C-alpha cells in the first residue's frame, strides 16, 4: 500500500511538472497572441495613412488646371512617400502636369506615372 502511494505521488508530481512546463511556452504564446492583435492596428494605421496621402494627391490633381477631364487613380505608400498615378489622360502634357502637381503635395517623395494616353475616337 505504501509503495502504491509513492508511485501515485511520483506520477502526480511528474504530471504537475509537465503541466507547469507546458504552461511556460503557452505564456510566451499568449505574448505572441497579443502581438498579432497589435499588428492589425499597425496595418490599419498604415492603410489609413496611405489613403490620406492618396486623398491629398487626388485633391491636388482635381484642383490643377489642365486635368479636368482626366480619370486618374492615385496609389500611395505613406511610409516612403511613393505615389503611383494610373488611369487615362488625353495628352502627354497632362502626364507631366499630373506628375508635377503630385510631387508638390507634402509627404510625396517620388511619383511614378502609369498613365495611359487615351486615343481619340474617330467619327
């Protein structure tokens, strides 16, 4: 009977130490679990900053003389200040005007043009 108690207490001790050991990585998993919860807010903040910069550039383009009839979409990377302009324009002059207007916006460091010259339809 005494031997049985010793074996049971050893087994219980081994089981408890295994549970305690298993909780140590789980505690670091909890820390890892909070990191991804913070990552989306960082991603969210990045997306908001990108949209805000793109919005400022779009406003500048809409206010720029010579770009009234254009269909320009703005893609922005706020952390680097990179802007990409895409869409359709009617003349090459509009490409230069759009790039110049976008480069003057605060926070813009470089402008890449992917603008396509829209061919005039014959009648």
